[in-house]
C-alpha cells in the first residue's frame, strides 16, 4: 500500500500557513504517496480545496478523517493533543516542533509512540540546504518585519523632495545580520531608508556593506577574532560587551526604526534593547522584535501586540511574521518538507534510517522515547 501523508489545518489563529501546497502535493503523489488534506487547510494561504484535488490529493472533511490510518503527518507547528491522539502508533510527524519550549507536545508524542522530527533541528549542511526551514522562513520574516515597521511608522521611508520642502529619509537600524537581518536590510534599502546594522560576527560586515548599509560595531582585536572556523560567533568578554552596549545605546537614540533579529532555536532570545534604550528614542519611533515568541530581544515587547510606550515608541511583537506573508511562506516551507520526505520514503514505503546524519539530528521522539539529547532534560 502507498504511504499516506496527511496535512491538517493549523490551529493557531496567528499562523495561517500550511505544510503541503498543491505544488508539493502533486510531487508527493507522483512519487507514489497518497496525500490527504483537511478541508480548509490552505485557506489562510489563499489555496482553495479544489486546487488540491486538481493536484491529485484527497480533501477530507475534518482532522479525524485526515489522520485515520495516516503514516505521516506534515504540520507547520507541532500537532495538537487531539491530533496526536488520532495518529496510529508508529506514525511519523514532521513539523517545526519548537521542542525546547513545547515540552508537553514532545511528551505526548513519545507517549503515543509517534516518531517525530523537528525541522528546526535539520543540520545546516550542504545536502540539507533545500530542507532548511529556518532560512526559508527567516528570509520572509526579515522582509515582513520592514513592511510591518513601515506600516506602524507615521512617516515615509525614502527621502522626498517636493515643492513644499524635503522629507528626510528614515533611519533604520537592524540588529543581527543573519538571514532575517540581511533581508531586512535589503528591504529597508529598497524602500529608501538610510540603513545601519550590527552583528557579533566579523564576516557579517562585508555582507552588510554589500547591501549598501553601514556596519556598526566596536571593531577591536577581540572582534576580529570573534568567529570560529565553522563560522559561528565566539563568546565575547564582558569588557567587549560593555563597549558594544555603549555604542549601541548611542546609536539607537538617533534611529527611527529598529529591527531585532537575534533568535536561536535552542535558547531564550538575548535581550538587545532595554527599557532605557526604548525611553531614549523619539516619539513615533518603531521597534520590531522578531524574537518575541522566545522571550523577546526587546524589553516590553509582547506576543501579537503593538505596545505603545509612555514616550510614544511603538514596539511591534507579531508572533509569526512568516504567517503574515502566508502564501509565500507556505510555498517555501512545503518545498522544505517535500525534500525532507525523500529521506523518509524509499521505493514507495516508509523507511527510516536514523543513522542518516540529517534524520539523526532532527529526530525528537521514537518508539515511545524522547531520543534527542538536547530535549531529554
């Protein structure tokens, strides 16, 4: 019998993405799988049920019909308790499980004897690039962060010269020059802002400058040696951090928009902006916190709220920025999962090789146990 791959509607109101699109449904069907889609699963990404049917998928009325006898469940976020209960023992779940924080979900998956894979744990190696959900979603989050900032800001981004006078360009400061940060820089530049950015990795300076932004950092000898051979940031000394904090504080006070992007899946978000920083900014300034779900880079940010401070600064804390550009985010995420499915299904049958370096890194629960070393505790 063909492997049955199910996709259910996301239950979080703030996240309208979907884990299978008609494009990837067709590829999965062409590879010999049966694809079941819960009715309405693609509605938040502007995908009607009929489009799934045209791609060869079966659209069923509810979550129970979708999961009855399913071998694999594709999700954006981790499954709900009723979804886990509806799965048969030995079924496979593939999702962004947020396994470090969603402990109850992980425990329920283990108790249900479900094999689960967290896409955020897929290693960043060459053969796994097409499965890298962190990059695909962060790229869109960086773009959307600038759009949200422009919407909340009460002035324009570009310099405008008019008969009535000149309007100055907005000053945008991006904190963190990873995938999200670089896309935020590029987007703010396209909108005409004057952009500066900072990061603790020396290699990021060239990337920032290549996008037309100015790099802001204390560039002493410690900074120049602050990257490992693998390209990761080293732990900086307290002295360096104090100097960097002083530079950042003096820079933030001059900015119109600040976008923070420091988010590490396995740890709480680092605090980049304090209440004192916020209090120093001009009325009407905007801060967008991409890490609000992980505790926030910004003191005072709140999930799914725009907080206006006493001095008139808006702190934007949308919990799922990729979900606010759902059609494109779903398209990229679904391609990540469709590529990942090639590691799960061989010759039309479910075949899990947990010695494969990608599956070994991503597996969280298997045969009734939590097997990921970083999640066990």
